[in-house]
């Protein structure tokens, strides 16, 4: 029986986890309409980007937090057709292209995370290797890093809402629709021990401490064995498809509710860099960040090429993790349907709501401190995130 990615690992507990199956895809193509009346203001990215050679490193290195998947689609969308795959180091390099497919004058290198870096944190990788310009760091991880000697600042958030969810069997629990219902029904919830979002759910009373079970190791075995009597963590953009279509021992629908719906509003996988490097890279970021914004939009509109590359990379990297085109396609559809990738409360894709970031900081600081995590009591949203480089005209 395959294993599912334990996606929610944070800096609170980079525990050793058995992993293998799961995830998502990538994309390509021009900006336009997604067929549902969604208009893309992507051409501004090309105008503001021009060429990057006079401002950016010759190779822009991005560190992912996991194997290639479609949650990372914006990065793979920016690769031109001249990709070179390093199967030993688990990284791919090619020309960094803008939204029109133009050569920007620099290369893009995307490094896999998770097993490829020994399950190390992206933050530590960036501080260990100065060649890495940016990497995926979620808001809660940035809070934790702020209390160490590795502070990071998010410069763009390609994803608006985290796909992290609690899932359950709708046949066993037909009346359960939300996490609040899970609590009311007293359903056991399996998760990976040490995750910050579960500390939030139990500390705020969204779930009871006595109903959660931190023994989840990435395998669907326990969920299948007890016929869905317990709920379990998962990604809304992957596990519902996997359990129905690729885990033959289950082979039916799952229901779920996003953890974000309970108030845990992180910017998952925000592209971040060591805080001290933001100012010195400002000229590059002013040109590069709009390209990333537009690439995410292009990816949603036409993910075929990037998805194909991501599937190929997973196969060639051969880390023991499996990936299918089916789950990649499902992920893109789900990201669009649920607004996982979307504009924020305004008309911009990629910017961060500083009030939202501050609210999470205010709520999580005492919770994390109570768990022995050193988060500065005076931490502000501006310490871990900035919209300085985001082009506010680019959105869905």
C-alpha cells in the first residue's frame, strides 16, 4: 500500500516521517482567459520584468520544500524548453522565461526538497548555501525562524490558502461537514505529531486535545484498516483523488474541510529569502516577483507542459515517492475550484494581507511559546513578509 506525503511538516517539528506517494503538477503557456471568464493581467509582468541579467544572479536558485508537484507550478512554469535534469542532486535548470516566453537573460534552477535534502528545512538550506536566492517558507515556519538566527522574509505568496485539511469518510459520517462537526462528533483525528496547525486547533478549542492522535506516518493503512472510523490530515489538492483512484484498498470518496476555514490562515509555501538579503536583491526582486505572479496565472490557465515536466522529474529523481498525471490534473482543478490559488481580498495575486499575518502571529505566539518555541513577543508582520516587490496590477 502506498504512502502519502506528510505535507504539513513545519519548523516546530521536522520529524522523521515515512513518505512516498502524493501530490501535484505544473504548467506552461500564455496569459489569457481560463474559459470561465477569469481574465489575466499578466502582460504587466513582462513589461516590468524586461530582462533580468542586469539585476539578478546569472542563475536564480529556488529551493522547494518537497518533491516536484503542482503546488509548485509557478516555478516550473518559468522554465524554458532547454531544461537540464541533475538526477544525483535532484534539481532542474533551464532558461528563466517571462510570461511571453522570452529569455530573461538568466537561468533558473529549482531544487527539490524533502528527501532530496534529508528532510532539512528550507530555511536552513538557504542559510547554509548562499547560492539559494529564495525558497518555500510558510508563515508559521517564518515565525519560528524569527526566533532563531535564521530570520526570513516572504516576498511573494503564489498560494492564497493552504490545502491542508482534515478528511473523513462521508459514508461513516454523513452529517459531518466541517472540522467543528468533527469535534462535536468526537471523531479521532490522526496527524503527524508536532504540527503547528494542530496546536492551533487544540489550543483554540476547534478540536479537543483528547481526540487527536499524533501517530500518522504518511501511510493510508490505519485509515483503511479501521474503515474510516477516524479522520486524518491530508491535502485537499491530492488525497481525495488518491484515496478514490490510486489507493485500491479504499477506492471511494473522501470528505474534508480546509484547516484554513477554522482560522489558521497561513500563506503556505510563500517564496522567502534570508531577511538580510532582501535589500541587496531589491533590484532583482522588483523585476522577478511580477514574473512569478504572472507565471502562477499562466500555470492555472494551461498547466500541461509544466505538469508533464513535474511528472518526469519525479520519475527521474527516483526518491521513492510516486506521482501521477491524474493527481497533477486534479490538483490544478482543486487549486482553482477552492481558491487555493487566487487573488486575496483585493484584485492582486501574490500579495500578502499584513493584518492577516499579524493576526496569526498574535494567536500563535503564545501557543508556540507554550510549546517551548522561541518566537519574539514583539514580532510584527513586517518582520516576516513584504509586498514591496509585488505588482498590484497582476491578478486573476
